[in-house]
C-alpha cells in the first residue's frame, strides 16, 4: 500500500493537500459478483461496444479497398479512398467514442488484451475478465457479420477485413510489431486510468478516452503496412471467423495477432509437375530445339490461395511458372465469341481471381473476322469472383477496356455481352465442381 501526501502552504503554491491510497486488489474469484446485475450490464456494454467497433472499422477497410480497386465498376472506383490515415482515424476515433460511452459502465475495455492486462494487475477479477473476453469476442463476430450482411458483394472480394501479414515481412517481424503495438495501447490505458493521477487531477478521468484513442490511431499508422494491425484479439478473431478463409487462419494471418505463429504443417502429398518445352524447327519431334525437359516437386511448403513462382532452368533458357494451391475451388470454363466484327483489331483477354491478386493471360492476338476463342479452364475459389478484363486496340481508333465480373458457383452458367465500336463480344462461364482429390 502506498500513501502520498502533497504539501500545503507557501511551498505548494496553489495545490492543496491530498491523500492517496492504493485501492485494494480485486479478488481472483468473486462468487458474489455473479449475483450482481452490474456485472452483466457491463458485459452487455462490452458486447455492444465491440460490435459497433468492428462494424464501423471493417466497413471502412472494405470501402477503402473497393474505392481503390481499378477493376471495380462502381462510380467511385477511381476515388482515392480514405487511405491508411483514414483507416487509422476510423479505428482510433471509434475507440475514443466507445471508451467515452462505456467507461462508466464497464470501464471501456473493448479489447481482450486490455482486459487481460488489467486482470494481471488485479484491477478486475477473473470472473469479470472471462465474461468480458467472451462478450468482446462474440461482439466482434457479430459486428463483422453485420458488415458481411450489408456488403456481401464486396466482403469476400476484399478480404473481409481480416488481418494478413504483408509480403516482404517475416512472421517474427509481424509478431514483434503486434507485441509492441499492444504494449503501447495497454501502457496508455494504465497511464490514462491511473487512480493516483485521478486523485491529483480531477480532469484526468474525463480525458482518458482521448489518449487511448490516439494511441490506437498511432499504432495503426505504424503497423497497417505490416500486419493490417491487430493489437485487439477480438478484432482479429471476428474478421477471421466470418471471412473463414485459409489466408486469415494460416501462419502468416490473423492468429499472429492473438497467440503468435502456429506450430506444425499441413499434411498433404507432394505434386510432381513435368515440363517439356521446345521450339518447333522441323517436321519431326527429333528436329525440335529442346528448351526445358525436367520435373519439379511442389510440396507442402507455401500457403494456401497465395500464388508463388517456380524458376525452371534449362540448357537454352529458363521459365518462371506461377502456381497456387487452392482451397475449396470450383472450375470455370470460359468461352468467348466475337461477332459482327467491323474492322481488324487487337484483343487481349486476362482473368483475375478476387482472392489471388494474380492475373492469368488467356488470349492476346489480332481479330479480323467473327470467331470463337479457344476455351479456357480456370479454378476459382468458392465464395469469390473472377474478373475478365478485355482490352481492344485498333490502329485507326482509340482503345476500349471492359470488365466482366462473375461470382463463383458450384454449377450452372453465366453470360455477359459487350457491344463495342469494333465488334460484339459474348462471354459465357460454365461452372462445375472439382473432384474431391483436387480440393482440400
């Protein structure tokens, strides 16, 4: 127990004498607390606050990604969006508002890390801490669920607001960034709610939400480029549960913000890919120039739904082949029919899956008359979409660009038609399921 006494009189200036005594630590288990309505009212406040926090912030993240998506067809596709600064303000501002609203009811935790820190400091009992953490996690899941319900067209396409480790950063770097960010937040909470300072300065409790919200804002500015900023296990858990994709659950995803990297590997078979690439130089195969003749193992290394490149050297050159291991995918057969051709033009056709961020070239050539392009078969993740980008160039006229988006299905087909100044283009996508052995 500590006791500070401030002097009064001429030496103390305008300050008056104040006694301060440390409050007693909260009991580890307080059974009587379970009979009080104030405990459950506080848990409800934590649930509602975390729900609102996740709803506003995740909706902001998804809205920003849509506004900056060059392939989006909406009227705001060319908008620069709120940027990292705006996202940081959304997180920090909501914490400021919600801590201000709930401080008198539950203490305004809104974060299991804060609750756990206060429990270790014996500021709250184990019963209250557990109830708060459950309420916060459930509130986060419901908040992200609301975002998915209101923005279902964009939720899966733009990652569901789930935390992901950015390219170029190791798991150790991401973990360190989250530890430091969480420490800054919890340290600020302890400082802003220090009862000793509250006893000396009556305005401190009123201003407590401001430094806490500002700490969240500053941490987001620093760590959004690294992990998307977790520092709140409920925030990471809620987005990962509703998004429910492997990239949100894998070693480089949101669990790094909750308990560090997982241990172990996926139990999968190796895949053998054979390469036989040659330049036709004669009528028979023996006359061809062999560029690459070999095989490569593609094994458990790597992460799901994330393209990676394999470098294949040969005697007369090398080839870089980009591959991706897909989880729960469907098959899309693309058929493109070009008719009513007015003049000769160059046509380029590429396909982009919303989950992979890696385009696939399907066709690049000259169209002089009505024709059907060669069918293309691509794999698409379930609950995602593919964008078919069409670019038309003619020497005598300006170019045209079009984009057709198709949401993945397990069966059936979709058709979209494009009427350009050069031709009429019909795009048909036929959906089918992949064999169980090709999907996890």
